[in-house]
C-alpha cells in the first residue's frame, strides 16, 4: 500500500474486501490457531472466484477482489463463513511517503474517496456503504 507511483502512471484504487471477525479475539493463546482456521474457511468459501490470497491486518482479514462483478457472489459465500462479524468492500489507495508530498497526496486521496463513494448512502451519523457494497451477519437489519 505504501508503494511509490510516478505521476505518469495512472493508479486506480484496488478493490479489497475487509472482513472483521469477533469471538476469535477472546481465544487467548489459541487465537493464532483460530485465525488460521478462519483464513482457511474464507479461502475455501471463495474458491473459483476472482480474488487474491487472504491477508491479515490488525484483527481484520483482507481479501483482494480482482473483478468487481463477482461481489454479489462473494457476499453470498462470505455470509456463510462461521466466525465473521461483518465485511465490506473497500478501496485501497497508496500514499506517497516523500517529504513535501503530503498536501498533494491528501488532495489526491480526497478525490479518490469522492470518486469511490458513488453509490454510498449518506446518513446523519456519517457515510454508510449501500447494500451493494456491504454485508453484515447481524440478525437485526438497520
């Protein structure tokens, strides 16, 4: 994510599914076993769909999506994986790390976010992904 990109290279946000799990965090010393098992279950659930390898990031799993048209099928399959609290489609964008780039990079990031928010419902509490870009296992729909 922190890779440098030249100005001549047009970079597009990469679609990534962010998966959040719940009770696994309470498993103590057994947590690595449960996280590995969850990763195996997620990988098994998405076999045959255009995704990358499941990655880990701070109590979350990341699943790169290579074809956005597969999102409906992915939502259906991921909703059946035991241990998932919720998941959402996100857009990964790189940040420049060179000195002096901060203002330009923040402006570019803001433009990328605005471009990605097409189809997002805005509520008084903030931005909420639309049904087309988010799924939750909660039994109580909002």
